[in-house]
């Protein structure tokens, strides 16, 4: 069922280039999101958001890449159908969940919870990254859906942890 859905996505030269850009944008393990987090840490005004982005990245790396992928061990669609013409190198790692998607949505969530307008733009980029994974035939829809849920959940938790840490530090500073 999921494979037939992937086969039904129309392919054009423009879409090939468009979705290749969005799948390569974050890097192979989300290096862009690390850079975004570090850049946000530099400025006092955005420091808490940067910490949340980096905490989200670490959470997704641990739960998505290092735990779930090794527990579920799901074969990728491009491994099932070796005849499908690939636009990128055929990945050999497990398919579930899509950590490209999770990293993007974790970052978008952390940004959105602190800066709504910028966060909406980040969610648009995250959605394009997510769809690129389907378009390029490297994930099933459920892999991407789980990546979205994982990213949002971890991003939300990261922001809450950073909010609590900031509140605790303010309280300690007031007591001094």
C-alpha cells in the first residue's frame, strides 16, 4: 500500500532538483540544524531557543537515530525495489523513523515556540524536507509521520526543559 503511494508521486526535472535541494539542505545527519542552534546561542536574545534546538537535536539523535532505527530495523522502499531510479545514493541504514524529518521538525518546533513568525517559516522548510524523503523514495509515509511526531515531541520537551532551566536560574539570581 505505502509503496504504491510512493510510486504515484509525479516526477519532473524541476521537482527532482527542488526536492534534492531540500533533502540535502540539512546535511546527512542534520548539520544545518546544529549550525542554526549554535548561531542562535551566540545572541543573548535567542540563546534559549538555540539551547532548545541543540537539546532537540541531541534528543532526536539518541531516540531516533540511535534507538528507534536499531530497534525497528525497517527496510527502506528503495531497498525493496532496487529497480527504482534513484536521484541520490541508495541509503543502507534503517528507514524508521525519518530522522531528517525529525531533526527538521524538532528545530521548527523549538523556533516556533519562541518566535511564531520565524517558526512558521521553519515548519514550511521542515515540511519540504519531510516530503523530499518520500519523493526521493528513501522513506515510507509512516517513517516520515513518525519523524514529524518525534521531532515535535522532542522539540516541545526541549523548549520546556530550557524554560524550566531559565526560570530556575532567574529564581537563584533573585535570591542572591
